[in-house]
C-alpha cells in the first residue's frame, strides 16, 4: 500500500464516525459514578441517576456550571452580527483583518500636552488603535487637548474622553478641534468615520461616590445628569459619530459585584439615561445611540466571553421594550479587571490580563484596554519603567489579534453548547437584577438609599470568605506564593500604595497581601521573616503531601516553614529546638497520627514549643488523646486569613 493511500485512510478514519455510533452518555455516567463512589467510599448506586451533578459548581450569580455539555444543550443558532439581539456582535461589518480596537489610556497625571502627544503618536505607531484621554484635575488640561492630539487622525483612531466634571468643556474643545480641521481640510471626506466618546458618566459616578469597600475616599467629580443630556443633544446634531454617555460598569465590578449585578446595574443606569434624554426631547433612536458601555474583563475566560455576549442581549431587550429593538447595539469597551490585579507576584498579572483580553475579544468587545501588570503597585516598585509595562499591555493584545488571529473570526465561541448556555443563564440572571433595581425604585434611588450597594456588598463578602478559605485560588498569593519575593515598600499604615482607583477597588488579593505586608515589616525590623517548624512524622512519602500543603499555606501569610525532612521520632525534639522558632506544625498521614501524634505533641511542648498545631482536620487526631490535643488544626477549607493573622500574632509580628 502506498504512503498516500495509508495517509488518506488514516485521515478518513479520524474524521468520519461510523454510522449509528455516537456518545454513550450512560456509559460515561457509570464511569463517573465509579470514580466518585471510590473517592467517597460509597456504592455507585447511592449517587443517583446523574452522578455528574456532584461535580457541578454554582457561580456567584447562581448559574450552574456542569462538567459536561452535550447536544441535549443545543439551542437555535443566534442571529448574525448586527441583528437583534446582537449576541454575536453589534457591527456586521467589523474588519476581520483588524479585529477589535486596542485602546490605551493617556494623560493620567500628565499635564504636559507635548509629552502626552509624544506618547500617543508612539503608541499609534506601535499598534494602539484607539485612545482613552484623561482630562482635567491632575491630568491633561482641557485647553491643551488640541496640542495633545496634534497629528492624530481621528477618523482612524477612535477617541474616548474621561474628563469628570469638565466633560462639557472637554467636549467643546474636541468639537472645536474637529470643526477647525474640517475648515482647514484634514483629508477626512466622511466625517461619520470619526468616532468620539465624550465619556459623561454622572450615574455610575454617583454609585462610586456612595460606595467604597475600603473606606472613605475623596469624591469623584462628574458633570451632572442635565449637563450630560445637553451634551447628548449636541452630539446627535453632529456629522461625526459621537456618543455622549458612558455607562462605566467597572465601578460595580471594582466594588465587588457579580457579573449579573454588573450587567443589570449597568443597564439600569442606561435606562435612566434614556428616560432623561426622552424627557429632554430626543427621539428613542437618538437616545439609545448616545450610550456606550464599559465592562470589566476577568481571568475567568468563559465567564468573560459569556458576559459580553449576555450584556448585549440584555441591552437589546431593553431597546426592544422601549420600542426600538434595532437601535440596541451599544458599543462595548472592555477593561481588564482592577480587582484581580495583585501586588504579590505581580508578573502573574501578565497572564491574568492575557486571559481577560482573550475572553473580552472572543466575547465581541469593540475596544479592549489591558492594564499594565504592575498597575497595583507604586511606579518603579519592580525596577521596570512604565514604558515597559505599557508595552507588555499593548503587545498582549497585538499577539492575540495579529499572531493568534482571534480577530479574524466574529463570535468564535458562538455555537459552543457551554458558552451559549452560560450566556443565556447569565443574561437571565442579569435581567432579574435589572428588574429588581427597577422594582426598588430605579438606579439613582437604589444607589442613594444604599439598597444596590448592600446587594453588591453581600456578593463581595461571600467572595472574600471564599478567598480567605482558599476555595478561590489566587496564584502567587493564596496558592503557590513566592517565599523569596522581594519585599515591597510597605507604608506606615501597613499597606502598599497602588495606581488603581484608590479606595474604590476591592482587590481580591488584599486580605492575604496585608499579611505579607506584616511579614515584610518584620523582615525589615529583624532581618528575617517569621518562621514555623514543620514536624514531619514518618518517611517522606507519607508526610510530603501535608508538609507541602502547610508550607504553601504559611507562605501565603509571609511565614517561612522550617522543614528538617524525615527524622526519627526520637530526634523530633532536637530538630525543633534547633529551628529557632516556638511554633510547630505536625505533618503526616491520618494513620501515622493515630500512632504517633500524641507523643509528638508532648515531645514538641517539652522542647519549648509554645504552640503545637496539626496539619489536617480535627477528626484526624485520635479522640482518646484529647488531654494532649494540638492547639489548632490547619486543614483544607479553614479561614486561612484569620488563622494566619492569629499565627503572626503568636509569632510576635506587629
């Protein structure tokens, strides 16, 4: 047989299934039941008809994620991009050679327009394709906008303003610039190709000023709602494509909201904007055309993809209820989550933002901003220039678009049983949030009464508990910490300053990072970190699992583990005395505990250990030896933040 025929037969047999042969779901379920029954030490018959349900998880929004999706989950194909409900995207003509727009922010804490202009032009030459310009206050002065945008072709690079209470003045400056260029002939024959977002955000600013998870902060300044509506009335009469109102949903995410809460609250704010514009005399189509959304993208890849698709569904439904279903395709700006950024092992943030940008891009976001990986740290804390972290952030997206070719396909996740089901479930959950806000009085009323803040606080508190118990994993923070990491510049208040929205971002890693900050201060004061002695029982093969678990746990609180390795029981006390610490954790198997743990507790206390703990649950310790019980039990699922804080107190760490 020739090589060609052999290859053809191999390929044919690979891609073609035999007639009548399909997946045997019942056989798979029997296999699942067999594995679960063994691990749970029960009979497979005791697990029910759907044993896979034991592997399902529920999200913060109550959405069930199953371990397997099949053709039974198939749904009718969604309409094409540009068609209601815009699940697959609002733009039917998006350039697949360009993909989404790569947006970077400029003008933050920079008042020199020439320096801003230099940064913008350099970024545009290096792959940035959309601009986010911070104006007013400590940022670029309004009167310098024209100089900052010198040489920028606004028909090629969409512009979004962030001007706070100077939104009106900034808008006038940009519109005057556009008119001046038109008079002078800047080469733009179709002014509708110019896309400007004026960024007026009074309602989401209202929320940010009424809720701060980390304490009192300075109030944000914003144009008021009537002023924002006046900007919208001006924008609808322009030849360019101008949207006056930004629903910045990242403020909900930063405060700790779930995805459904973020979408639902954003759409509730959008509804209030539309109502205000209708009262001012704008048509429903013009009013809907003045709104765009900004959402957070996280490192939960599929959740982010479904989130952007679901958000378009929900807003399209709002437009449908208002009688203008074809006008419900509002642009979406994705910003990688500030809340997920860490100060510890911040290099991992490069991976987090890559996954987040992937999820947002695949989910159909029109523009994406990737935060620099060191955004949660003071400038220069890692010894790298801002230009480096900004270049990495930009190139993250360029790799996804140019090398991975993600932008070449519209809605690549469409048709996936899992993604379609997750999108639908999330959209329904978000719609329920929108209805509950409406039923409680509407967006502004629920913010001012504290009702919406309270609902988000419930989710935030639950997530914090899950993080503290290490059920939510944060790589480099509460899992796999780098014990040799360089200390950070901890301030007198025990915190490390960051460049995010200070006081308005509930960063997931912060509870553990506060513990690490205490360790850094101890290192500075004493020349060494706090330490705990690991007391291994039995050979390495027996104790390795728990010594590794405890070393990982202690490291997440900035505590070093002194592990002597396998030692004879008779030598345990001597090893403890030589460890230089007065706290010990016994590590071994449950079987070994039954034989040796009580004697080990006695020996360690006689050796001077003031606190002796056991790796594992209390049930692992023999009941008949409660007279010499350990002082604490360190097992999976404990409140690690509380346990580590208490341990640092025991070790005398301020």
